[in-house]
C-alpha cells in the first residue's frame, strides 16, 4: 500500500508578488471554494505593457488534465494531487484573446515546463484583474505550508503541499 505522505513542492507559474488567496477579487478563490493556495500578481511592468508577454509554467510535474487558454490543471503522476493555475480573473470571457497554448491537453509535463504564453498587460487593459491564483485542488486548509510572500520568480517554490496521512 502506498504511503502518500511525501510533500509536493508547488512552484510559481509566473513572476510577480505572492499574496494570499483572500485578496483575489473572486469568491471562488478568495473563499478557497476549490482549495487552498496562493496568488501571484504579475510583476509591475509586466502588467502595464500590452505587448509584454510571459510564459506560465507547470507548477508541478504530472499530466496536464485540463487546458484552456486562461487556465490549466496538472495532476501529479505519483499521487494524483491536482494544482490549478488560473491566469487572471474572469478571463474566460476573453475567449482566448491574449493567450497562446504551448502544449496539448493530456501532455506529460515537468515542473517549469511552459504551458501558456499570455499578456498580463492585455488582460488588465481589457478590464480583467491579471492576478494568478494557484490552487491545491481538494486539499485541506492545513495541508499547505512554506508559503512564499513578496517577490517570486517563475519556478520559485510557492508553497509545499503535505498530503494527509493515509488511514488504514
């Protein structure tokens, strides 16, 4: 029987400022309805220029089980824990404008693999917040530790997800 107690390092998919999910202007995220996590506000300058584009990378290694222009989910191969990355708030309404898919749904990715190229500045100029929630799907509130705060670079550790011990 597998012991599923190893910690999962979750990396920042973008460069910016790490902040609490409670600050995200969407109750689905701010109230942790889909799970706990952190949010990254794109780096100043990244948001301001519409021409400036950046890559959002896989926060963990695993299978890309969902891929939309504005969001994706990676499921860890060994334990099935999923991490959601949502590029901006209400960006589904943009119908893909400003987003370019770099991989296909179902692909195996390693942490740090570029998944989507996007323009936080364009998102902001279209009236949508460019904040990036990173959510540990279906995790307990106490399952996350080592929260980053302040400036983070793409690929920096954002938080550590310690799965609950398996009970017999």
